[in-house]
């Protein structure tokens, strides 16, 4: 599996031979590793939350429901990782594709349009719709440099929700589209509450599939082309990489993952509104990718999970936590008002302490560092051109 | 380990800031059931059978705090009053607030998670909230399937309850088992009421309609416009201004050329109503400013009130509609009780626009619980939840609240037939400026 | 598009290109068209709000030009500046409304601007020192995330101190005061804002082109290593850049309070976004470009409002940006660079 960077926290004491062999195995048999890893997670998470202190917060069902929503963000982070992490294209408006996937399913299975298409094929359709928009977005940005690309993608990220909000005739504007049908297998309709397992297992399956596909892509010629563009576009073009196709594919494939997540969200929430797809969603996913370790697929997934837990569960439950624990001063504080402060402090601190992310990509580490660099404790500079 | 250091740093930062901020905000009465407190000791018989919870689902942080916090406090007041009176049927009642604001704005996804939490917690026998109609759409499927009573103080969109507007799509699991009730008048009542008032009482004929492009604002403005045009009025212009708008000067300048003689603002004050009014007066547009209950949010010294932001002279002569009985003895008492109860709070120690309705919602839940426990004192938590829901949604039952005598129809909508009209009097409340009751209209069995 | 002395281009075109009059003419033409569409009163609105955007945009562009960082916290420095100005006006100076005595007004304004700009400059420098400098050699996205973290922190601190609701600020320049210029009634406050913004911008331009520190900034922006080799103290130069950019944002904050008479802790994000767009529109790293961009965005927004498309204003701004970048990938006044290495 992905290793934590050796230059900081000590990894001494474990058997290097075993880790190297495990790493070797996982590199050669990616798909099996992913499936095994996800299976372990799928079983471990529900078991862990049965233990205190987790059990005193909420029941297992609520934890699983939270994990399912976290899974949506994991999918988003995996997709953005293709664009930002693997290909080095700074996308600040990723939520637009999320919105497109969600509204695609909303149009397909709600009383608003009267359609009743089944969920499972719509997953594919949603992904394709988002991919199409990914190409539409990518096309005019091909000539733009890094940060100009960022602002244009930000612009798209703003334009899509605004367009949805103001086109009441087609999207019911601020009211959103409600009454969306949940997924069903045969006659069994996924329950809205009470039994989180159908959604939970579906999300795990989606993540597993996506991870396998993304690993395949990463290890393919296309993946190498992406990384070549990230490192030095001019050199890549000189070496025969078709930068246009490569960039467009990066956008398309990244967007399709978001489309997938969007369809799932629509089916779980049973309502979609433009309010769900604002800039802070784009930013949160970007933070997850950066924190996880850009380019590192498992790292990004874990980063997404951690940030979601902090934002959605931990910060929100601080009041209840301190009420239960009854620390004198802290119990009197209304932590809800300090959420941003703590979140901001956490972000700044994490970046100052570990700017390369929790699990930086080993490949990148190998590419960029010789032994001497490691000895100087360099933090790594894969995207910038800082003087060394 | 670095993580612990991080956590310590974060906690230290929080401590530091809280120490420097002007007074601490005491946490709501969500004390752990094991902890003893001054309030509990005053109610000797409360809690002998245990604790039941009333959930509150509102956006409570960031910019949305100005909407959610006063509303939450209305509910807290009702529960604290009940506990002080000895609890309900031997049970102590606890408020369990969950904040569904993310980055300062209400978030439907977080709200769905919160409703799942309430549904799974057997001790929760009722929920007050939500504030935004869009959130209601996400939460009703969950609370309906769980059979959990939910009372909204502020949702007004028709589609949440009325089958002819699509409400059955939200209660697909149990279409006939009503669990969602609300005390706010739906948009199709409030909007036309103001239209009639503007036309007949204020004599306006050419109105500028601005809405804040939310489910509530656009809905009530649409309904206003339909009735307005039916009455024969003309619309100078219809403009949408999203909630984060701060600069209305362009809109106002454009509108001046169309000679409006009045404004209808569909929305709440946090969407910018105060700024709009202020800039209107600065540009010399001195026409009456009218709107729904969202703009009637407190006197000139209340934090974030329309009168405070626009200034009492600018706000003078504005009109707002409320879905409540206008002048009743209980109202002054409610305001006094609220201010007394929360006088030590740093923020929001006067009632907001929806504090009264939230108080009413909590009262209704508590009354239903009380009546049910009288018939089945030894019921278990699941039965209590169902019994409370059944009692509240029974159309033959009525409840005495600060809004008047409430009862609900077969869809969960309030049958309170009153719309009251309030106007801003700059001399009220010792010259600070306040909304004063003007008159009310009885719609009968609308 | 550099002129080549050896090429056989007619002198007029060569001069035109050398002076890079194209974008300026475009702006003048655009302004004229806008004026004709929306009328003088709205035009004044547009220039006023454009001035505020321009002042904030300059800070963005200066910082980006020198260390290639999109400083998302800059919008919140603007917001804190507005609150600082309110504090200065209400607490030590005890103002509540319009000041009619011109000398007194001038003194109060001077103190307000001076204090706010100094404090905001210091704040900006402090943020750079503690949050960005350690990350100067880190992957490029790390300081971006940090910037947003700082943005959250600033917002929350102000919210905790002042509460989440909008707060009224003293409008010491009477908003009702108007002068008649050529048959047109214009608000004094509008003229004041525009003049202030232009003065500050011209002052900055002169500073950057005439002083040593300004030269140091330009050279650091162009090539950091070479500047270091020439003896420029990089840390001090960058700190100075942040100081000036943040001071200008502080000035914009003062102006915001004076104009609208109301401020709120959520001001920063929207303003920052628009200012960033303005900076990119004008060619990021280019000060004049940022100013032009700010005014351009003011025009677009007010035109959208005037024509009844207010809800699409934000989208229109971004549409203008995207179209501009498609035709001029480096912005209106940006350097036409080849592939960046």
C-alpha cells in the first residue's frame, strides 16, 4: 500500500523486507489490492464504530450513513485527483460536474419531468453527461497557463449553479427538484432511513470500481502522458504526446467520476438544489486532494475521508462532546460559532506541517528526489518552479 | 504525535478567542442527562422517568446564524419553561440542536444526515425545524419513513404539504401518515394577502417586486404577483437578487425610471432587505416597503433587524405580514420572557422573526406528548414517538400557543385563519423603532 | 507582439503596438458604449463600484506578480479593513453621521485612511510571514489551501467579535450631498471614491516605476534569482509588496464603509472573487491591468442590473472573462508569453 513519507515520522522498527514485498505485490496486482483493501475497509468501519468512544456518539446506522456521504466525497476527490494530481491542471470549479451528474438523474427519475428511468444505467449516463461537459469546459482552456486555467474553471464552477438557479422553467430554480426515486434492485427499493446498508455497499462498490479503473489509467500510456504534461508540457509535446487529447481526456475522465457521484447523491437525498454545488464544495474537494497527497490515489481517498469527518462530524459534534465530557471552560463555549476558525487553523497547520500532503505520491517522490535531496529534508516541489 | 499537538493548538486557539470575545454564549440546555444543574434542581419531579429529547434542525453558524439562532432560542424557551413547570408526564425534556449550516449557509446534505441522526435516536420524540423550505424537501422523506413528528416554524413552500403541489412525492413511504406540520402560512396565503393589502389599504398601483431567489422568497413573490395582477395592479419591474447581494444601487437606479409607487420584497432580512431599503432611501426612492414575515424581525435595537440595518427613519412606514394573531395578551409576555431568559447571551437576546413560531412548534410537540402520556403513561419510546405524532396531526386537536390557537388540517398545514399586518413606527419602544400591529384579516377556513 | 525593428511594418501600427494602446482604446470604447446603454446615473454607479474592485484587485495582482500565489485571503483583508475603519470612526473619533465642516472632514478622513491602511498593511505582512513564507518552496497548491484557511480564520474572528449580522457604519461624507456637473447631479461620495482610487493607483504606479523598492519589486517579479544576485533582499521586497497590496485593500474597505454605510463579515469572499477576476482579466501581474479589470467588472455588473438581468450579473462577469481569455490568453494587458517553462 502507499507508504507514509520516510523523511518525517519514523518508519524504523518495521521489517523493510516485508513492506517492500507488500509494496511490490500491490504494484503488480493493483486490482486485487484495491478489492481486498476496500473489502477490509467495508468490514472494519462498521465494526470500529461499535466500540467506544464512537458508539457513544451515534448508533452504527448513523455512522454508516455518514460514511456513505463521505464516500461521495471520496469519489469526487478521486476524480479531481486525475485533473489536479495526475495531470497538474488546476481545476477550481469541479462542483459543476457534480451538479451535472445530479441533475441528470433528477431529470431522469423524478415527478418534475415525469420520467422513471432506473438508477443503475443512469450511473453511466450521468458519468457520460458530465464527461461531455468536461470536454466542453476543457476545449477553450487548452491554451491557458496554470492559474488562468484556475480562474476559468472557477468561472465555470460559478456559472453552472447560477444557470441552474435562474432557469426555473427547466430546473425549478431555487426550489430544486424533489421526489427523486431511490435506487432499486428488482422490487426492493432502497430504504430512505433505518437501513443504511444498501447505500453503503453500493457506494463501496462504486469506489472500488473507480479506484481500479483509475489505477489502470494511471499505469497506462494515458496516465504517463498525464504525468508528463504535469511535469513539463513543452517537453511532453516534443516527445510526441498529443497535449490536446491528453488534457481533454483528463477533464473528461475527472468529470465523469463527479458525474457518478452526482447521480448517487441525487438518489440518496432524493432532492437536488443549486445550493448543493457552490464554490465551497469545489474548494473542499481540492483541499481533500491536496491534503491527501496529490497524485496518490489511496492517499486522496483517505484525505477525503478525514476532511469530511472533520467538517461534517467532528466540528459539528464538539458541543455535544464537551457536554458529555464536562470540562469546565470548554463546556460553556458554543463551538458551532468557532467551526470556521478551527477548520481554518487546521488547514493552515496541516499545510505548514506537511505541505506535500499526508500520503505524497511515491512515484513523484522517486521522480524528484535523489539521496542528496532527501538528506537535505526537501519538502518537494512537483508543480512549481521554485529555485533550489 | 503531531496530531495531538494539532488538537492542542486548536483547542488553545479556541480558548484564547473565547476568552477575548465579549461574554460567552452559554450552550443551550442540552446538558448530559447524568449532569446535575441549577435548572434541574428547581424542577423536583422532572426527570424521574428519564429524559426525552426534542430535536432542532436549523442552520446555526456563520451568516445563517442570524436566521437560526433566534429561532432555536424560541424553542429552547418553551422547553425550559416546561421543565421548570415540572417536566412532561414525569419526563425531563432536553433540546438536541444540530446545525446543518456548512460554511455559513444551510446545506441539504448535512440536514439529511441530521434528520437520520434524529430518526435513529429513539429518545427523540419530535423535531422543530427546518428553516428553509429546500431543507424540508430533503428531510420529509426521512422523517416520514421514520414516523417522526416534525414541526417547521418557517417553511412556507406549498409543495411540502399540499398534494396538488406535489407533496405526495415527499411522503412516498406513508402518504397518509402525516408527520410534518407547520405553523407558517404557506406562500399562497401570505403573498396574496399582502397584495390585497397593498392594493386596497395602501392604494398602490405600480409595484416593484424584488425576490431573493430562494424557495421562500421567489415563492411568496410569485404568489404576490399573481394576485396583484389579478387585482389590476401593474408591475413596474420584477427583479431577482440572490442572497449575497449587497449592492442594490443598479437595481434601484433602473427601477426609478419606471416610477414605482411601492416595493414588495420577497425574502428574509439576511438576504439583504435591510441594505436594499437603506440604499433606496439614499437614492431618494421614498416609497412604501412591504414584505412577508421574513422582514418582520424585531425592533431597532435587535441585532440584524430590518429597522436596525436600514435605520428607523428609512424603515418608517414599511409593512409586513405575519401568519399569526396580531394583538394578543401573550405576545408582550413572550417577548419579556425571551429577553429575560437570554439576557446573558452575547448575541441574539431579543426575539427574531421566527422565535415565536419556533416557541409555538415546541409547545405543540410538548402538548401532544403530554396528552399522549396521559392516556398511556407507561408507553415505551417508540410508542411515545408514534403517539405524539398521531396526537399532533389529529385534525380535531387544537393547541394554545403564542401565535394563537393552532390546529392542523389533513395535510399538516395550520388552519389559523389570521394574517396580521404590522408597520414600522419609528417612535415605538422609546424612540428606537419597532413593528407595531396595524390590523388583521380573518380568512376563515382557507 | 513585440515590434521588430527589422520588420517592414508601417510606423503607425508599430507605434500603436509599442504603446500597447489596444487595450486602453478597448476600455474607452467599452465605457462609451456602456454609458450610452445605461445612462449617466448608472455609469456613475459603475465607476464607483468599479473603483472599489480596482483597489482590491491591485493587491491581488501585486502579490501574484511577485510570488505567483492566488491570495484568497486578500478579500478578507479588505473586509477586515472595513471593520477597522468602522472601529476607528466610531470609537476614538466618535463619529455617527455626516460631517459638514470640510477641514474637520479632511482630518477625520486622513486619520481613518492612515490608520486603516497601516493596520491592514501590517496584517498582510504578518500573514505572509507566518502562513506563506514557510511554504515558498512547497508544492504550489499548498499555499493556496493555506490562503483559504487564513480566509476562514479572519472571517470567523470578525464574526465572533462583531456578530454575523450586518453592521451600520458612519457615513461621514453625506450620501445625500450632490454636486451638479454639466447638468448632471452626481453624489459627492461617488466623486470622492473615484478620485481616491485613481490617486492611489497613480501613486502606486509612480512608486513602482520610480523608487528603488519599486524597482526591486519589478525585478523580483521578473526573475527572482537574478534579483537576488543583484543584491535585492527578497524577503523584504515580498513583505513590502504584501504591505502595499493589503494597505490598498484596507483603503477599499474604508471606501466600502463610507459608501454603503453597512458592512458584514461575509463581504470578503465575493469581493475577493471579483477582484481576482478583475486581476486576471487585466493580465495578472499587471497593475494597470488590474485597475482596468476592476472598472470593467463594475461596468458589466451595472449593465446587467440596468438591463434587468441582475441575477445573471455574476455569470456575465465570468463569461466576459472567459471570452477575453480565449482571445487574449494572458489578459488584456498581460505579457504575450510563449510556453511558460
